[in-house]
């Protein structure tokens, strides 16, 4: 690691820890002290050793690694300024031989030379990513760099280089193509990191760490999550389920002790002169609750509903019975599909839409029609031990919200909660019937997996 990066190491470490905390990664004083000891033991000669040592000391799960790597690159950068000492301001008209750069990139990808790929990322940002001449501008753009360089178009060239002089079955080419795509994506991330580093030098590391680094998977907004982020979210289901199961089991054990029986305690204290030496508790035997999910699987809320269904399926041992219903403008039970959903979580949403009767003559959401059908066909699924969770944004496409049907559900079930992935500020706007539904049931904002875990742990009965 170069001298500029080595300067002010304690400040860089504390800045790194604070930035990770702002992204929801819980780091205590003990972990910070461990990280300082790791730095002392490893030294600063090998940057990758420093990265792995700090990750081992500070992180608690693999899902936090992507955020950590992006923040680490800001506080412990590979270098300062531009590569090769070229400090021309961006947009100053430097020329770059794009064809030669692409040729070198293809060779580096074929050889999987990570050091050279990092160097090329710096050269690419320097030559292709600069914009603006004002000191107030950020100056460097990863999007602009990648748009001009187009590394994804090098797949065929790299694959041909790997095939040269080698013979093998067709499936080998498919495996090689997948590997090349991973290398290209790794290079794209290096370009993003290089651009972030340069912008951080202009605007400050702390600002960029807060604003330009993607959050951990459990803090990604359900409605804004892309395909890759949803796949990463699905990988967090089992760890989150184990944590929630432990918490629910502990709550159930505490509840089994019961509350103090004041009358029996006072009566027993007569033998000790009125001093209640031995409190008497009303023992209770908490039964496992029944759970019913009503899930909107349309549009952008489908990711939120699918993730929640997978989480509840992973928690099924905590309930005496779980029934899951999917809705768009009709409602259908998908409890059976959920059992297969654990084995194939990515295909769950597609199976529900193709195998369940959730749409009628159109495909737009209609909560009023779906709730009415549920009250008509499935009201026997509810009882005095049933908790109902409705998952959806409550946007009815200007149709009747059918409050009477929701009222029937609340009268039949023990508890009814509505989890809404939209920001609270948008409830009741446009075609949202959230305010009307919230007058009948308790509605909670639930925008990411972190909020969902907290709500499930707090709202589920014991």
C-alpha cells in the first residue's frame, strides 16, 4: 500500500467503521479493537491481506462483504490521484487509443490477471470517464467509462483466445463463457470502485461512502431491488429465519413462566411474616399460533411478497398451521407451491403466476375483488388463533377497495396486520387505498428485509 494510503491509519480505520455502521452493519468496540490488532499484525505492505484481515474482524455474514469491499476501497485505496502520475483535469481533451485498450483488456481477461485488470480499470477511467472542468463537478463517471469501453462485447474474443489450441465438448464452452462473464463483471466493479475513489478525493470519503455505496442486502428497498439484489436477498432468508426462530423460541419460554399470581403470593407469605419470599406465578402453556398470508404477487411488489413467503416457509416450525394465498385481482391458495419454493426460490414467482388462479380478465391489481373472493371462499381458514398478514401496496387501480370484506376478515381472525412496502408518505396518494385500509387494520411500513425481520419478530404471537 502506498504512503498516502498508509498515512493516518487510525483515522482511516475509524472512518471505515463509521461508514459501515451507517450501512447497517453492527460493529462494536470489541470488533474495532480486533481490527486495529489485525492491522498491527498484518502491516500495510499487502493491501489484500489488509482487506481480508479487516473483513474477518468486522463482518458477521457473507452478505455484508459487497458493501465492505466498496467502503474499504475508499478508505484504503490502491493509490491516490491518477495512474502514472497523470493529473490532468477530467474533460481536458486527453486522447486514449480505445482499440488498443480493448485489446489489452481482452488479453487480461483471458489470462485472469487481476493486477493488470486493476491497472486497466484505472487507465479506462482516466481516459474515458472524465467529464466537466468545474471544480464543483464530480469529474469521473463509471457509467460513461463502461459505456465507451463496452467490456461485455469482448466475450467472444476472450472465449476464442481460451479455445485456441484446446479441444473439448460443447458444454466446456458454456462453462468458459460463464467464467468470462464473471471476470467481466469483476472488471466492471473495479471500474466503479476506481471512479468512486477519484470522486471521493474531490468530495470527501465520508460523503461518498454514505451516498455512492450500495447498501447491504437487508437494507435494499423491495420496490427498487433489481434482479441481482433480489437473488442476494433470497440467500439471506435462511440466516434471517434462524435468527427469528431463536428469538421467537426465547419469547415463548419467557411467556411460559407466566405472570405473578398476587393473591397466591400474598397467601404464601403468611408463613414468612407477610414478606413475599417466594413469588407464585400463573403458569401458562402458550400454543403455537396459526398464520395466514395474503400476498399481492403483481408488479414490483412481487419481490417483497415472494421474499416474505420464503421467510415464513422457513419459519414453519414456529406455527401449528401456515396457509398462504396469492392475489392480483383474484385469490388462490398457494400453500402447496410454497413447499417447492424452498427448493427453487427463483422460480417461485413464475410458478405462482402460471399455476395459481390469481388473475381474471385483466392483470391489474384489484384488492377489493381479491379480498371479496377470499371472504367468500376461504373465511373458514381463519379462527380465534389465526394471525393474518396482508402483504401489498394497497393500490387498487381506482377500483372499489371493498372495506366490508376486510372487516369480515378482521372479525374472524385474532389479529390482522398489513405490511406495506411503499413509503408512508405515499400512502393515500393516487390510487392508494392505504389510509382507508389502515382505519380497519394496523398497517406498517415495510420497505426492506431489515424492517421485515423486526416486524415479524415483534408482531408474531406466541
